[in-house]
């Protein structure tokens, strides 16, 4: 057997980014920036009001209350009314809305709550003095023209997307996401909704893998008025293959030309019908790895890489620096992951190996799930077998507000009920034998735990 760290090193050391594409910034949500975009303008692009109120000269309201003449109204979209003045002089003010440009002559804004307008709106009584530049947002006080908006390697979430748009970006360079296919194996598997015959079970692994991919950010197709973004792909459901090695090998060769990653469930243990590890050995040859990992659940794992045939007129046919060839070769690989058939083992293997690898391929720097330290509500005893045990737990806060981990009753690698009731996975070294008041690191798998 090899350790968890050794298995991860075998897999992650081979993973490279799939490629880089330029996309519309509005299509970039969920991707990772490959280059650091710079602002093309100051934000805000002009001095503007932070409040609804009156733009005025601070020196005119040093002594309050005082009456000022209202010379117009300025909206965020510009001026309102035909009699508006562009200039605020002594003893004057202009009604102004949040975000509107500060008129010439004015240097401060008094909130509307601190004023009393005349019935006809031609004048206003200012009830509170204000400091110079009060409630004024200066040009560029958020973003300066030429400033780096986000560094390369930044995942684009809603706030980053808004920042890029605000900073004048129309397109951005992002790391491509891998094109992924999912296959379940086993002649005993049946599609949901169909009647079961003797010895058959429903295929729960494939929909679970597709759902895990979706939750990890690998199911979005970017859309714009000009068409679909080239970098967003929904995982491909490749169906179920029975216990037929020749059929599986043929499917791998066919799909490896189209996909960057193929995920299999089942067929990686030591049984006569465990064909996935053999298929990966056949197609990947010396780049195939059939692993027995010192973890529970999830001991067996198959992994391999398969080079795609070069496209017509490939740059690889031309002389190039070796580093460029290495990068291009990496982009042409198909990565094959063979996960255990027991559903809990498959899910945990996905979390430990597949999810981090996919995030590396997509340009992410933080590739592992968040962990937290929690107190164990009951003792968790594990055998001294040299393995790392992954115990399904639910999480809640105790009276002091600290995290409490509650072990699920059903811990079998086949028992989905225990997995579905859990919020995370406690990581227990085999020699620890933790007591009730001990603590453990918990890998959080339920994103709603943090609210």
C-alpha cells in the first residue's frame, strides 16, 4: 500500500492547466483568471455624491441653520430640468442624488435628512454644518486607471465579476475548464425508474458523480449573444458499461479524443469483473497506476494519462523550445480516474483525488476543501492498521459556539444514508483512538454549514 500523500503526488504531479481562452467578462463567472487585467478608467470616473441631499459649498454652512437657494437638480444620469445651472455659487446649492456628479462650485453634500425644503422647492434650510468634501466620493477612490484589478490565479466570483466590469474590462483571459465524461461500470446496474431483476441495483454512482462535478463548478455553459463560451462545458454522461473489457477500451479510445478527463466508478478492485483498472492499463500502458492506498474507505484507485493524437497542422510538428512542447503535450492529455464501486468510497475518492486534480487543471491555487477543528461528541475508535480513516460526521455548534462533530451511525462504504446525513468527514489517523473530549480535523463537504 501507499500513503494518501503518495497517491496525491502521483496524480497531482501530472496535472497541468487545460489551456487559456479569452472570454466575455460576463461569461467568466466560475473561471480562474489566467492574466491580471488592469483598469481602463478611474472608478468612480468623476467626483460624485455618496448621499441623496444637497451639493453646496462647505463654507456657506459653517453657521446653521441657514437658507440657500436651490438652483437645480442633478440626477445620477445627469441634469434635470431646463433651468438647471452647471455652477453652484455663494449662497446656492443643488439638489443631488446618490451617484450623481458633483456640480462645479460645490465641494460637499449635506444629507437630505438634515435639511428642510421650502414648499415650492426653490430654497432649502440647512440644519447641520458639514466638513469640506463631506459625502463626496472622489474620482478614482475605488480604482485607479491602470491598476491591477485582480491578480492572475484569482477565481472569478460575483464580486470579482462586478469589479472587472466596473474597471472597464470587456474580455478577460481565463483558464479553460476540462471537458469531463462520467462512466459507471457493472452489468448489475440499472437506470433509475426501471424495474429491478434479481441481483440488480440502481446506478447511483453516475448521478452522484455528475452532481459532485456540478457542485465543484464543472457544469456551467457560458452563454452570450454571440454564442456559447468555448471554455464552459457540462460533464458528459457516458452511461453505464457492463462487464465487457473490449467495449470499455473502445469507449475510452473514442472519448479520449473529445474529453480531457474520464471518471469511472467500479471495476478497480481485485475481482474477476473489475475491468476498469485493466482497461486503464491497456490504454495508458506505462502511464497507468493501479493503487492500493492506506485509507478507509477508498483503498483501490486506478489512474492514468493518455496522449491524444495531435490535431492537423499541430504546432508539435514544428521545432519549438522543449518547455513549450511539454506544455502543449500536457494540454493534449486525457486523464483517467477509476474510483471504487461502493458509493461512499467513490464519493470520498472524488473529494481526495479527483476534485483537487480538476481544480489544478482549471488554474486554481486552493484545491482542497476547507477544514475545521471540531470536538468529537462521542469516542471514535479505529483499528491500528496504518490507514487514515474518514469518518462521516454531522456538525453543529455547542453551547460555547465551538464546532461539535457527531459521528454518523452508518459508516459502511456502501451506506449512502450515513453519507447523505453528514456535513463533513473527520480525518482520523489509525493510531489516534480519540476520546470523547478530543478534537479532530473535519473536511467540510456541506457548503451550507457556514451559512
